[in-house]
C-alpha cells in the first residue's frame, strides 16, 4: 500500500469525520474557520504529520486536533480516530437565555384546550391580568 505524502486539508477533515461532506470542509476553510499556526488556511493547504489545527465547528465549540497519520479515505469513526489526537475541551452546550421569543413549557390541565389570548398574555408577561 502506497502512503500518500500530500493531502489537502479539506480532504483530510472530511476523511477523519470532522465534517460530513468535503464541500462543507472546503467551505469552512474559505470562511476562515480552520486555523494553523494562528493563520487561516485555504482548502488546498497541504497538511503535515505533527501539525495542530483549530477548527471552529459552530459558534460555541472549537475542535483542536493534532495530525498523527495521513489519510484521504473516509472510513468508520473508529478508524478515523487513529489518524488524529483530539486536544479539544469537552463540548458543553450553552444554556438557553430567556428572551422575548422563548417561553418555558407550562403544564396545563388535560382537556382545558388551547390557551386563550388572555392566557398567552399572562404567560408572556408573567402576571395575571384582571378580568
């Protein structure tokens, strides 16, 4: 088996299952969400063994990976873990903040039907309206 020595960063990120498709990996590179040595990299950037990359997955989660082996073949998740070391902190979702559009689930008695306009206002503003 011939070992590849030149692999594009977008192909590698797709192969190790950081991104679902190669086009998503390429798009992340072009948007500046993949960083190596404090510089953003293009999707055609050639990776090397031992390099560390910072990949911004979404607004509140960043993945830090170190390349241990090169691959351009997408395999199972178990096989993909052999090609990198994950140095990122555990993922913690941010708690939803109370805003005008978020209302907590309020339990209503069964058979009471849909809330009336008066009920919705009292839920939205947090106080009971006088009849």
